[in-house]
C-alpha cells in the first residue's frame, strides 16, 4: 500500500473531461437507458410489505421489473376508469 505524503484537497479537483465522464454526474436522465414515452420520473412510494413481496414474485415470474409491474398496474387502473 503506497504511503500518502501530502494532503489531498477537494478544491484541487474538478469535473472529469467529457471523454472520461461515464454519465455518473447529476444530470437529467440516464444516458445508458433508452427513453420511453415522454421519459421517466423517479418517485418514492410506500407499499405494504406483503403486497410488495407478492408483486415482486409475480413480476419475476413474468420477466418484468418492479417498475414495469407498477406501470402496468397504473395503466390497468387508468384504462378501467376510461382515462387511458
């Protein structure tokens, strides 16, 4: 393990050059994920544990993500209400 001989000061560092930046910076969207529809919005939702476990198991069985399962459920409710 190399011996550190001088203090590292955060102000000495800046953002990565564009060619080295892999998109980890805080900017709108994820450059590695294709845009669907009008794009996505990250939300926080509280779900009863048992309901989440059952829906996760079904999503895995169906080969979809949790987000895909939630989107599918929202679309089903909107369609049932005639709002889709």
